[in-house]
C-alpha cells in the first residue's frame, strides 16, 4: 500500500512547509492567517488572480509558483465558495480535491490554513476535510512489483486552525472511520485467490485487538444450526464457508444491540448457472457488503462508539463443481422455510437468508441493516453513484436516506410489494430463489424480507456503488468502501447513548 500522509493539527504554521494552502471565498476574501501570508508577497497576488480563471467558487484551485517575498515555494489558493456554505460534505470533498492537487505538485509537505474570511471554521469541518484528504490518498498497489515513480510523496500535512486542539480530538474519531473505510476497500480490492472465506474470517478476527468479540462458525457449526441455504452456495468450492459474528459492546448490557449483516461471496462465478466470461473478474468484489460490515465494526470500535453493535457476515464461494448445488434443488433454510433453486447465480440472497434469520433469532436487535452486492438490476436502475434502499420500516428508511445525503453515500428508496413477493412463490417449495428479470432488485429484496421476521430491517443493494465506480474526489481505487461512513454516521447521530 502506498504510504498515507500523516496529518497533524497546529495553531500556527509550525513547519517550514514548502507549500502553503490558503482558502478564499467567492468574494476572494480570506482569513487573518492567509491575509498575513499574502501581505508578505511582494506585489501581492492581485495580478495572478486577475490573470487566472480562479473565482473562489468551491473547488476552484490556483497555484502560484515561487511567490517573491515568501520562503514557501508554492501557494495553493483554494476556493471554498460562499462563506457559511462549507458544510461537512463540502469540506470532505475539498479535502479530496486539495490532496489531488498537492499530489500532482510532488511536494513532501504542506501547511493548510484552515479558516474562512469570517474567521474560525468548526473543528468538525477540519476533521471532515482531513478525512477527505486521507481517503483520496488511498492507493491499492499491493501487487505492483514496480512501484510508480514517486520519488517524492506527500508525507506530512499540517492543518493550521485556531481551534487546533479540538480539531485534533474530532480527527482522532474521523481517523478511526478512515481506517474502517480503508479496511473495507482493501478487502474489496484484494484478489480472490488471496481472500477465501477463511482468510476473510481471519481478517475479521484481527478486530479483537480493538476489543471486538469475534466468533467464527465452521461448516459443522452451521450444519447444526440448520443453515441449509447458506451452506448450499458454498458446496462447489474447495474453500468451505464461514459465518463470522462480531460484537462491539460500547454501551450498557441492557441496551438492545443494532445489527449489520453483509453478503460475503468471495467470488461469484454464478455456479452451475455460470456467468458469461466478460468482466467475471469483478465478482471478486461480491463480498463488498461483508467488507463494509467489517470496516464499520472497525470504525465503531476504533472510536469507542457508545453503542452495542453486532456484525454478521456470511462468507462463501460460488463455483461450479461436481458437488455444487444445482437448479431444481430444494434447500431448507434455518428459518424452516424451503427454497427451490431456479438459478444458482441468485446466491447472495441464500447466504443472507440464513445470516438474517440467525441474527434476529439470536440477538433480537433494534434493527437489522444488510449490505449486499445483490443484483445487476439495481445498477441498471440507479447507476453507480446511488445504492438501492429497501425497508419494512419507514422510520429506519428515512434515517438511512437522510444520513446518506449527509455523507454523500446516496440511497434511493425502492419498492417492496405484494406483486414482487408473489413473483418468488414456487410450485414445489415455499419460495424460489429468483423471480426472473423483471423487477429483479425488488424481487430479491422481497426474498430477504421473508427472513427478517418482524424486525425493523433495511437492505442496501450496493452492487453499483461498492466497486468499479467512477473516480470521485475522495476515492480513486476500485473498491469504494461504500456504507462504512454512512452506517457509522447513522449510529453516531441516532443510536449512541
Ligand atoms: N453478485 C451478483 C450481482 C452483481 C452483478 C453484483 C453485477 C455486482 C455487479 C448476484 O449474485 C447475481 O448474480 N445476481 C443475478 C440475479 C439473477 C440470477 C436473478 C443478477 O443480478 O443477474
Ligand atoms: Mn450471483
Ligand atoms: Zn453474487
């Protein structure tokens, strides 16, 4: 992994950074510290500003080389838009944009004067800015034996703010979240030969160092529990399935837990209903739901969230083999409900069926949120920037959608309804595992709903957003870590004591 910049906070420019970053608003006004710096530039920067297309609008950037009268060899002017409009989402984005520019500069260090013309900016904004910067810096190059020619990488970033002390404290929490997102991205980016169900379970096991209880159920344990649905999917792989249960107890024992469940198909070939060859390699990312759950648990434990949280991930590999499950098979799930297999490529719902049932049965959570790269249909409907949200509970769905707007991990509510439910009725069993092409994302969600009992539940279909997504200001890697910041924020805003 390429080195990440170390981020520090101070009250005044303490290092002799060669690059100074100054904020200007849409009126080209800047704060007191930046005014002080600019006063030292002989001749001022008026001519540079007049010559450039810099406007001060959010994300507008202007580089001034070798400003005479200053020891710094570069100034980077950053537009922050209307004073007062810099909210958490904008600060996050700005952090990513500034990192992108500084990276191109090939400088080792930079000092960022984090202030507006009106003066102090909230410490939460400084932390969010730092988070955006750090997430943009993430680069998955584990298997590149010839590293990119980067003799100088940005190693030290100093954020200068009058309330640096408070900002540093808020950043410590945001850093825990960054590490959770990075873990999720690492898992999604990892190649499937290096990350089977057991390897994945061991990665989750590492959270014990942070105080998370981690239990790993073997095939035998799951047989005893009657998880015939999940187990069938893994039958064709030489690498046996695992179910991992993570528990973070940050609140009193009497507080009912919240629960997060992830689809962890480490590779989805489709099985006997095999997928076409084109882009099948992308199916290494079919465990992005599980990766987000592990990343989330890391974030919650890392910042010692005052919540009792359960993470459950079903880890399997879907391959064709003499032992594979087949179309026509009828499985008995842990819930006792029977499932006729009509397509072995509709495997994620089979994994989640047992994981969801197990979670509500054992933990009686306040709610369950599952994340899954469940259907191609959701990518057709919503593209790769918005995830599908399905829920049996309007209050939970409302909180999730609202939180997504705050973190920029957008969700769009999709329908559940009786017609979609009917589409998965089976002639031979209680249900079949696919309702066909029409309404594919909704019929899949409807299938999951049959395994949540009366628990308030939401399903996030992240097939479009978790991987292969377009470059954004805060992510340039294939795996996005979608869901970690969202659910961390959901917990923070609504479920911490
Ligand atoms: N893992 C896939 C869904 C997927 C597709 C994720 C593209 C990411 C990108 C899932 O297991 C699957 O194969 N779904 C089928 C369901 C169908 C057989 C009913 C699909 O969407 O085609
Ligand atoms: Mn599949
Ligand atoms: Zn799948």
